[in-house]
C-alpha cells in the first residue's frame, strides 16, 4: 500500500470510528500509531526497532514541555468548574430576566451566554451541547421558530473559536510558531463584532416577523 493510500485509509477509519462513538483521543492516538508503524515498517527489521516509537517519545516530550499547550487543560478545567457549579444556568436565567422586554429575548440571551461561556471554555462542542440542553427546550416551549432556536445555539457555539481564550488559537499558535498574545489581540475584536452582528440579526428578524419569537408572559418568565 502506497503512502497516499495509507493516509486516505487512516482518514476514513478515523471518521468511521468517531461516528461509531469511539473516544476521539484514543482513536487518533491508536490509528496514528498503527498506520505510522506500517509507514515506517522495514522488511527484516525487528518490530521494536520501528521509528514510530522514537517519534512517539519525542512528540510526547515536546508536547509536555510546550508552555503554550500547557494552558489548554487549564482552560478546559475552568469550563468544567463553571459547568459543575451550575453558573451557566444561573447566568441564563439572570440575563433572560434582564432582557425580558427585548424582542426574541430567549434567543438574545442564548447568544450572549454562549459568548461568555465560550470565553470560559474555548471549545465549540461544549458550548453547543450545554446551551442546547439549557436553552433549546425553553425556546421551543415558548413558541420560538425552530430555525431561530437552533440557529442561535449553533451560531453562539462558533464564537468560542474567536473570542479569547480559544483552544483552537492556542493549538494554532503552537503548531505555526506564532505569538498567542498577537493571535488573541487579532481575534478579540472580530469575535465581539460577530456577536454584535448576530444580535442585530436576531433582533431585526424578530421585529420584522414577530411570529418567530412570541413574547413571554410573566408566568413563563418565572418557570424559565
């Protein structure tokens, strides 16, 4: 099997394994080791002399001594603490009460909380999943259009990539050899500007077509 065939086969197996529910970290590590072993295989050589084992040790040591990547687990841990402390639920309720007179208040709240939650975690998947659990049901129960409800959650989840601290920017800085401070400075304004544009779009859509976001009654505010 040629090298391009190895790469394509590995990519296909990675996608299939992740879709089947295997943990992403172990999938990438296991398939990387297996196909790396095949790529560096030399006929007649002992299996323990394969070059992939030296590369594994070097890359592991390089990642462990990288000061930039050290911040990734700390940001993830910070987001986990916020999730376990139910701070996002309280923030959602408080912001929703503060903007209760604004059109599409639940969608606006979802987007704003997603932006703040993205700042804390820096991970898109965590923001989308958590906000989907917290905000999707109240919006649908209040009669919001499914397109508006799902769009606010998914759009808010993408803000975690831009608004610092972004795990994606940290990884990119480590791989590309760029300054993480400069990347953060360059991404901060576009991230908040994109949040502002999302809010303007939601408000404009709700004002133009009030049927997509019905105004909540006082009893519904208390329930949410």
